[in-house]
C-alpha cells in the first residue's frame, strides 16, 4: 500500500493576512479540507488569504481544482488569494496551465 500523506491546514492570523499553512498532499480526498478552511474565513474576515505551500508535498488536478474553487469563493467576497513558497513543480503547473496570474506567488506578506 502506498504511503498516504493526508493534508493538514493550520490557520494563522496576522496584521497583513490570514495564512493557511498546507502540510501534506492536496488531491481529491483532501481538497474538501482546504475548502472547509476557506469557508470558515467567509465572510466575517477581510484582507488577503495566503496559502503557505512550503510543506505541501503533492498536488494533482483535483488539488489544483480545489485551489481554483478557493480562489473563486474568496473573490466572491472581495478577497485575494495568493501562494507562498510553492515548489518548483507547482510553479511549473501554474505556468503551464496559465494560472500563475490567477493564483499569484507572494514572496512576503502583502501590505494592507
């Protein structure tokens, strides 16, 4: 049986943004966990949401779909979504699919 790495999502609030730290694999089974965390931020908070991908081990097409659904949910509330610390593989996927503008990389916390 293959080694399965479920996803954990830790939510951190600071003065600039809400940062969701993704740890594990983002795929068909774990995408709903990310979307649940995004839903918990709607609508009371404002400001950008940043997904910290530094410990995201794997993402597939369903995981990418979950990122797009998270982006759509936040955009409907007038909020931005960005990625921090994406792997080279995730950067290549975003560039190849033309989603690097929709899901931009943030190198540091955005200034409110």
